[in-house]
């Protein structure tokens, strides 16, 4: 009875081992010093799977190179030239004297024409110099007629208006022929308080040196 019982136990153990092997789906392996081997004589088994893929490295995209843009400076637009006008401080040439009054044809005369806005320095019927002049405003008109130079004042200042009147040559009360910086700057946009303004400083300086008290002054239209 003992041997029969032992045989049954061994058979049961073998059956259980077979069931475990079938359930695992693989052959039993033994780990030895030579590696992994099968159940027979410790032989090395070949690797049946595919090799793992090599690792993939993602390198960052390098930034675009920095470029320096140089802009060419733009040339300034040309400014149109100013057109000459009647009110320019210094015209290219003096105005023509026009027709002279017959009172200007004899002796030493400051011949002043309101029609042509000119003063002509006449000596014995010959024109020595001509210059542009400006007259009084509507409420302070320059008187017309024949006068004489009463006195001269090189650095005169008006006692009434406190304005400079260089190279003043008085001919009728407080009215005089003199240089005007306002006339030189603004032209005919302004007017005097009755005097005869000259805007060419060099010409009136020469005239002041030539004129003597008593010389005739003719103002006409």
C-alpha cells in the first residue's frame, strides 16, 4: 500500500507541473553563470525578438542670424525760391524816376515824385542819383509843393514819436527826407508820419553829404 500511495503522489505532482508549464506558454529556464539556457545542458538560446530602435534626439532649431538694416538718409526737399515782389526790402534796382516836374530842371533840387515813389537828386538839370521813397499815411500825408532845406541832422531822433531819423533833411516843419529802417525791413506795407522815407542807406548817406541848407525841395504827384 505504501508504494502505491507514493506512485500516485508522484503522478499528481507531474501533472500539476505540466499544467503550469502550459499556462506559462514558455519553456522552463535555468539561470546559470553562462547566461540564460534551456532545460537541456545549459545551452545559450538565440534572441528571437527585434532589436530596440536607437534613441531619437530632438535638437532645437538654431535662431535666424541677426541682420542689421542700414537706412539711407533721405535728402531734404528743395525749398522753392521766393518770388520777387514789390515789397522786397532791397529790390534789384531803383525804380525809374518817370517824368520830372519842370521845377526840377534848374538849380540844386530834391525832386520827389509821389507817382513813381522816387527821389531824384538834380543838379542843373542832370540827374545825379535816384532812390526809392515812401510817404505818409492817409491821416499823416506828406505835403506837396516847393520847399527849401531848412536844416540837416545826421543822427536825429523824433521828439514826437521817439523814433530814429538818420540823415534827416527837413524841408517843411517837422517833415523831412531821412533814412528809415522800417521801410528797409517792411517795404511799402507801412507808411511814414509825413516824412519822405528812404530805404537805401548808402544812397541817402551820399545825398546827405551833398545837400546844403537852402537847396530846393519839390514834392509833386
